[in-house]
C-alpha cells in the first residue's frame, strides 16, 4: 500500500473527527518533506525512505503492514494530547 493510499485512508478516518483536524495538520506538516509541492506525487506525503523507516519501527519488518484507520486516529489523538499548549 502506497504512502498516498495511506494518506487518503487517514483523511477518510479523520473526516468525522473535526476535533482532531488541527493536530492532524500539525502531524502532516511535520511529516511532509520540504518543498513537497515540487515533486510527484505533489502531495504532502513523507519521503519514501522515511516512510519505510517509520512503518518498520512501528510495525516491524512486514513490508505490507500499514496503519489502520483506528491507528491513524489514535496517533493523531496522541499528537493532540502531546502538544505543549492544547487548545
């Protein structure tokens, strides 16, 4: 499953959670490579090597394992709780 598919899955998972939108945008900004708009797929998705590293550290060596919608929501909720000044 590609980074773009996982990004779209994340958008779908978070669409019904507007309370998490600010934290999701912050997480997206931290993961997006610099000048992402200049390189295909012209979306703010992480660099392929960085993505592979993150998926392996999160899920182990299984190359096909990707986060579920619930795991994406839990990650963004964790990001929100971890912010220094939650609003």
